[in-house]
């Protein structure tokens, strides 16, 4: 257990930030799943509508180091390839 005032404050901050990071990561997964479900169902208009929203969530997560920059680039590449593959 922390003894100093500063260490106690850091614990409080870490808990709060951890919840925020979990929410951002969850949002990325949710939007990605929605997009891939639309692709699988063949709903091109819905997939194209979700693509920029999903990319934005991924970029925001990478910007705040919730996910690594390269992981974000890879995920964006995968979702764009999936949407482009719909003919």
C-alpha cells in the first residue's frame, strides 16, 4: 500500500485513467465488430457509413496510447481492405 500523499494520488489517477482506457479499447472493438458484421452481411451502405467512424475511434485510441500506432495502422488496413473487397 502507498504511504506518501503523492503515491496515493497516483493510485487514484491510475484507476480513473484505466477505466477511460478500457472504455476507449472497448469502443474500438465494438465499432470494428459492427463494421465487420455489416461486411459479412453484404450491407455495403452500412459498411461505408461505419468505416470513417471506426477509423476515427482507432486513431483516437492510438493517439492516447491505448493501442500501439502500428496496431492501429494494421487494424485500419484490415477494415479498409474488408470494405473494399465488397463488390
